C-alpha cells in the first residue's frame, strides 16, 4: 500500500460539501500542513504538483469551490457555514492523526494566504505561512463582482464589506498574532502591496515570532510571482516546522536589485550576436488535419541599437524536403523570469501562434514523419536563424482523420508530427476479438478485446483505439474509448505470457456508439486499429452495410 498516495475525496458531513486531497506523512513525522488555494489554482489546488513531494508531513489540500464559486473558505451571502465545514474538516483530520494545534501549519497564496491567516488566528493553529494575502477581503471581493455577490450578497451592502474587511485586522488588533509563528512573504513590486500589506504590518505587534520576507528582484514584478520566486524558502520553512523547529528569520529582504547597467547591455548585445534562438512549444492539439500550437520563439539578448521587428515561421522537414508556414507574433508573459540568463530581459513579443485560428493545415503534405523547427528573422539586423522546436512538457496526441492517423509528439529534445494510414500492421502477435457490435440508425457501436503480445496494456494511456470504415470511395475513422475489463481480456492471454493487458478492451464512448455522418451510406470493410509507441496495429472486423 502506497501511504504517500494522494487521495481525493469529498467531505459531506457539514452544511456544504467540500472537496479535498490528502497525503499521509512519511516516516514518523507528526505534523499536518493545510494548503488553501489562491485564485486560478490548477484544478483548484495550489502546491499540488511536485512542489511538496519532499515534504515529510501529512498534507491536506482544501479546494475553494462551493456551488462553482470562490468563497475565501468563509461564507456565502454572509452565511459562514462554509467556514464551519472547512474548520470541521481540519479538526477531524487533526484528531484522526492525534495531533495538536501546535503541530499544524497553514499555507496559502493570495486568497489562500488570507484563509491561512484567518483560520490560524481564529482557531489557534500555531504556524501560519502566508504569501501575498489580502487583508481587506470585503473590498477586494466587492471589486470582483461574481465572487463578491456570492460572498457578500447580491447587493453587496457596505456593512457586509466592512465586516469582511475587519475579519483579519480585527483579530490582529485584539491579539497582535500572539502565540503564533507567522511567515509573511511579500514584495513592494506586488501591485496590491500598498493597500493589502503595508498598512497592516504594524498589527503583528504582539507576535513573538513574526517573520517578514520582502522580495526585491528583477524577477518579481507583480503579485503572482512572489510565491514562485520564494518557493525554496517556503519549502524550507515548512520542512523545519514539520520537524518541530520554528525558524526565526526576522525581517528579511531577498533578491538582487543591484544591476550593473553597462554589464547588462554588454551581455545582452553579445547574446544577440551569438548564433542562438529559443523556440519552445507550450500548448498543442490536433483538430481535423490541422495543428493547433503556440509557444515562445525569439532571438535572445538585445540589440544595442534598439528594438527591431521579427518574423516567425514553422518549418516541417522530412528527408531534405521542407514545408514552411508563417506564424503570428503574440504576447509572452513572465519571460524575464523564465528565460533569465545573467540579467533579466522582457521578451514581451516573444510568443507565436498560427496566423489562422484554425491552425497549421497539413492537408496535401505526404505521409511521413516530420521534425518541426522554428525560423525567426530580423532583416534590419541581418539575422535569419532556425532551431528545432522543443516542448516545455512531454505530450503525445493521436487523432484519426479519414484514412489517416495524425500523431503529434514532443519532449525537451524535439517535436514531431507523423501522418500515416489509419490502417496499420496486421501482426500475428495481435489478439483481437469483437465482443459486441450494433447499428441503430446513425449510431454504430463496437467493443471488444485488442492487444498485442509483449506490448503492455496496463493503463488507460497504453494506446489509442480507432474504428475504421473503408469503402470503395472513402474511408472514415473514429476515436474509441478504453475500458478496464480484466475478466474479458485475460482469457485471451496465451499461456506463459505474464504481461499485463487488462486495459486492452476498446468500446465506443459510454457504450453509446459513434454517430455516423449522413454521407456514410454504403458497403464498407470494418477495421479496428490500435496506436501505441511508434506502431499502429490493425485487425479486420468484417464487412458492414450502412
């Protein structure tokens, strides 16, 4: 049993259901870290990726999603049943782990930072790690009407705004943070600093261990960048708290604001003159026979003679032949921190996207495997460079399109697109059994077993399945789903084969059939295809009349 596995559940014991994730502690660490999310958190959770992997404490992530709204984990129309439910979840988790309030740390960014302060101060949780919180919650949500109406009431009356504005400052004025270890991360570059942070720092007068980390760096220029810049320090604080050691940082300024402008200009000019080019894919998809892709592509460095316009294009290359497509220049955010190289440089126009919203058309390009690269030129500087396109995160997208399969893959080394027949290799190692099929009106359903001996089918990601109808004049193909049906699959595994093929079962989505176009009437040969790795396997399912 993997005790470190993250479990997602919903607590329905309170007045409102609250979704949360939990991961048990490693070894004998007796501590609980509660994570509150900020606005726009991925899937509703902050610090839920790899960032807390090395933390040995129990971790409870709580999602701020109530009836599709943010609530600051507090209220709806000034009814604080959300707060009561969240508090009960924390308390019950703490009780189950036999922990005290001194063995709990609250962590949050922005909206989540406000919640960490509020719950820590009100309910006595000893450790509070808060990053760029809002202190004046009522005024802040009033200016964000959807959240404001949900929390304050439809008319957002001023007395409700004032009540939430005083929720955190009021507790601080009364006790000054006494009895807590508070770690507040902020930056004067945060556009909210003057209203949300600066006026409230004096409220921590009675907090014996109040720690203020103020970041001054070229790499932090706005509210949303403070947490990422300070992630290692935040993790260090949490790791120490989990071990029962409360760090005393005092008032700390981190980052480097001292920039030698002459050295900066020289470095960026040398970088510009070097034969370098950056091209990274950040978003991608396949729609029909078109590639949808966007990312960042720019000439690093800076010309000492000012800015010059750049043109960009996407190049597909195969066996010495290449096809080139113009790209649009788009805005790129946070490039000064993401592409920091000795000195910060903002490549605000460093993004790219297809000129047409429909994407890059592949129609007419022969079947084959194509490596993608990006060309960027600055005619005024006499620069024309091309470099292989790479991906920020690995991806593997496979789509059927008529008689073709389009495979779009990428990683940190290269990006490729493959166009090939959607009917592939008929292997003697393929195991195929059509278990059920029916045709009702325009809906065609198929399901059955399809795997290849020696090719693991041990997860939903092991392959893509397609239904293919090949007629005399046209070929049609449809994506299929996968099911975990070990009882149906295992009787087909040959004796002596100890591979896992439990997910080698295909079916139309929801077992409801695929909808056939009106133009598909006629006689067809039906095939099933399985795409995995670099291979495409097919099996014949017989003739069908539509």
